C-alpha cells in the first residue's frame, strides 16, 4: 500500500470514535477567470452538496497553506498544484470505495474505522461533504470554517511531503505529521491545551482515545516554539528524534 494510503489510514484510525456507480454526482468544469481553484482542476460534486463553492473553498485552503509555508520560510508554491481533480462525496462509503479504486485495491476491503473524511490519492483530492464530515467528526467539524480547514489539512500533508523532496516516508511519526498538518491548516484544535514541557507533550501523543489530533498539534506547537519548524521537519524521520527533542538544553 502506498504512503498516501498509509496517511489516510492513520487519519481514519486516529479520528474514529476520515465515481462509484451508486454515487449520484455531477461534474463542474467552469472556464474563464472566475475566482477559485484552477479551471484545469476537474471537480466532481455529489448532488446532495452541489451548492458548495468547491473551487472557492479549495483556493482558500491553498492560500491558507501557502501563507503558512511562506511564514515558515518555504516556497509557497510547494503548497499549490498538488492535485489534478477534486471529488466530493456525500457518504464515507463512497469516498472509501473511490480510494480503493484509485489504488487498485479490492472493493471489499473494509474501512479500518469510522473517521476517514478526506485525502489526496494519486493526485485526486477526495473529501466528504460538510454534512457528512459533521456527522462523522462533530468535535472538529462544528468549528468555524471547518470544511475549508479540512481541505487545508490535506494540502498541508502535500506541502510537508514537498519540503522533503517528495519523500512520503520521511514525514516522521504519525503524531508529528498530523500535528504539522493541523498547525499548517490553522485548525486550532488545541485551543485551551498547552503542555508545560516536552516530556509531557510527547507522553500525550502516545495516549489512546478520541481527540488525538488535539494532542498532536499541541505537542507540535510547543516544539515549534522551541525549534525552527524546518529543523523539526528535517529531523522528524531520524532515529532518536524524540530523544533529541528531550535532550538537555533543547
């Protein structure tokens, strides 16, 4: 299974508790210079959420991540052009079947858990409608601009990979690359949560239970206040990363 699918499954496992024939959908390929995602990007939207301004939301999400990249000293272009199509599904099941199809996996492969809502697979951005996102993850989806920030979260994963010259395997531990994405997307899931030191923050990333991304981003935010994020990204896949973080003087 390719690394992008691994990211998707990590999201599903942590968020649980993220066109098929049964998926009614319509395609939208507006031309001209209207604001939003590039007209070259194909957009397919389930009929039940056809009123969504998908191109506008995607463009806004890219802007969020590009601004973050610039702030952290990366070329903002690394956050753009990371997909060729956007497909919006009204059910998680339809999204999962599309992920399996994109990766040539058996259609009867079971969804590992209940939280899968979005991802970028084979340069196809797949995501559930806002209503399905709210149903699956109400703790996160009820927040302001939650769907736009969800899109930004997935684009942030591609930014992360692009800063590593396309090496998905170098993203580091799950808590780090998911915390990075939450931070880059401006999801603010850790509002009101701040760890006093690195040891406690890292211990929290090992805890089981709901709201894992809240703990992950709180840990990454603490670390980013002590180290340049570029340095953390460069070291995250090295052996002894967590020991390095806890070394005296860090």
